[in-house]
């Protein structure tokens, strides 16, 4: 006899919305659904092994097979080790092998914290900025350059900056500096400056900001420099926190997206903490202080016109962003994204998230860290070689496992498996029919999962369902009809993310 299968939704909310979430989730689930690698964004949420630090990481950069890490730490140690166990001295700066996550012999002696790290486009030079005044016993005032091949200081490249360098960007000819300084080579340069890549000679470019600069990026065509920080005046104009200036003259250029950041007041100071350029888009992340509602979000703007493309309004300071493929990864202490139709407050801290670069909607990537150290934020800096994401910060755990200061995620196939489903609830209340009910489960790498129901070894149906950690599980109820009265049948559920499969225990029922 032919069997008929019907499905309805029950559970916390017996409405279609339980299976068809709000716009942001539907969009993200669509991108994630066919995931043969086991994950829906560019990377998996499964952390890969890497050495760790004994204090905060402030900046990370990648060149070739090397990862350059600067911060407040003084020692590094293998994964899984507690502080002081099998560690090695690496004061404020460490260079790791990008494949293995193990420190290399490139180990310069830096006498003060490193706040910024950047590599040249050809990968041959790495520049660090911070609070130091000597490197390898040689005077270097807050900025220094190394030859990547030799690990040695570049002789003669020694701009003298009078205070902290907190932001760096290198092009094929220029090194842009941002921070809290007021002079470079005894010439007035208020918090932003540029020097030649080859010689370190100070350039006339001088937009002058009236408050600290935290981030610098350059447009793909090299004509515009994007500056982020806490300023209210820069390049002769009055843009707040985010600005575009001419790469040659330093003059302020029009950037309408700046209007999306609230003006600085006594109750709200929202600062751009990181910038990212991808193609003709520029992304900016903000951290607000003062009012609990002070802007902490992320925005995307057209890199040529400066017009706003999209904006997220999540609460919880955003310190780091990185674009990889169609995804913008975010490090923050986000705790309330209800303004974007996403998770509400009191659902915990979501320190690692991802957005679609096209729509600005949250996507399928949900690893997490804790927050510790001096900032109590969690992730503070991102870097990528294209198929990985290195995250540095003040955290001490990643995905619930001890790992301090530094971690990494990659595109290695596999991903996080869905949670194991519970045994389905089955009943036979009507003759020749059995009802099977099963709830959705969570997967850190996917929003949409495929649920298969089996009667013995016979598959009786397949359903695609979406779920998030901040929503109640939706329950699907399936009716298996045309059965023979008196039979004892066994039912189970399988959940798949396209690669990983989890099977529930079986439940038996006698057909009425």
C-alpha cells in the first residue's frame, strides 16, 4: 500500500515564521544551504591549532606563509598549555608559521607594546607601530620596518614619531601612519602622516586630525585614503570618526556615509576602530562609549562616491572586521542586534559574527570567544591570507576551550557538525497512521540544515529547516500514513549540513 506523508509545524510558535525566519536569517540560510564543505560562509567556525600569548594581541598581519602578531604579551606558548608551561619569550611581537601556527626564528627584541602591524603588497617588508623606542638595541621611535626574508631591521628606515603609532597601511610606495602623535621627524603631523616606503622620508601629505586615528585604508585605485578614529575635524573639514581624504593632497573628500555615524556628544562618542577595503566597497566598524545606545555597528559605503550601501546597528563595540569572499567577518562584544531583526539582548555575547558583504545581513558563522584582559572586548584584530582568518584579542577561550590571545579559522573542509538530534516523539492516535515530531538543532557553521526521517531503513521524507541559537527550536510534525494496524515500527531522524551527518536514537511505536 502506498504511504502518504504530511508535515506541519508545531512548537513554541505554531506559525509559519517558525520555519521561515525573518529576512536576515532567510538570506543567510539561502547562501549556506548547499555547503559540501560542511559550512556556509567562507570559513569554518572550527578553530585550528596555533600558539597563544600571555596577554592581549592588538594587531595581526599576514604575508605569504608568515603571520605577524603585535600586542601587550611578553611570552608565547603552545595550544593547550597553561601560562608558564613550555612557553618562550616573544616580547610584544611574534612571527608565526601560517601553516602550523608555530613561532619562527624571526624574533626581534622590542622594548614596548606593539599596537599596529602591516605588510607591504609584495610581502617583502613588515612595519610595526606602537610605544617602543628601540628594536634590537637600535633606536626606533614608535615605528620600525623589517626585511621579511632576513628578519632584520631595514637600515636607515627610521622616521622619528613622537608618540604612539596605532594604525598602518602600506602601498607600493607609501607607508601611512595613524595614532596619537603630533610630530614626525620634528615636523608637525597631527595624528596622521605618510612616509616613503623605500627610504622612510616624511612626505608632505598632512590631513591633520584633531583626535586619535585608529585605522587607515587606501582605495583600490590608490586615489583616496580612508581614515577612522575619534576626530571631529580632518583634512580641513568637519567629518566625524570616518573620512575620505585625497591620497596626494590630504584634502577632505565627500563621504555621505559619515552621516550614518552619530555626532559626538557628551553622552556618546562613537569611534571607527577598523576599516576594510574590498573592490569598490569600504567597510567601517565602530565602538561607542557613553550612552548604552551609542553606535557600535558596521557600515558599508561605495569607495568612490562615499555613499552608504548598508549599515548594521548591533550594540556591542566592534573592534575588527575582515572581508573574505562575499563575507565580512566581525570581532566585537555584540549583545543586541534586535535593531537589525537579529538576536535580542540577554542572549549572551556574540564575539565573532559574519555579515554578507552585499546585504549586511548576518550569515552562518557562530564561533565564540570570551573577553578578558584590559579591554574586556574579546577579538581586537583580524588578518587573512585569503583562505583563513587570524583573530587576536584579549580572550582566554575559543569555543569554550582555553586559548589565549590568538586563534585562527580556515576553509579546511569539514566544519562544525550539527548537534545530535534527540529521539523523535512518535504516536499512533489514529488508525493506520503514525505522527513523528522532531525539533531543529544547532550548527555553528550553518543556519539551514536538512532533516531526514526514516522508518527503519526507509526514508520517508526530507525537510530543510533553519534555526539560530537565540530562537526557540521549531518542531516539525510528520504524519506517516497507510500503515498496517498492529505493526511495531521504528523511526529516527538524521540531520545533515551537506557534509556532516548526525543520527538520532530510534523510537518505536505500535500502529493503531
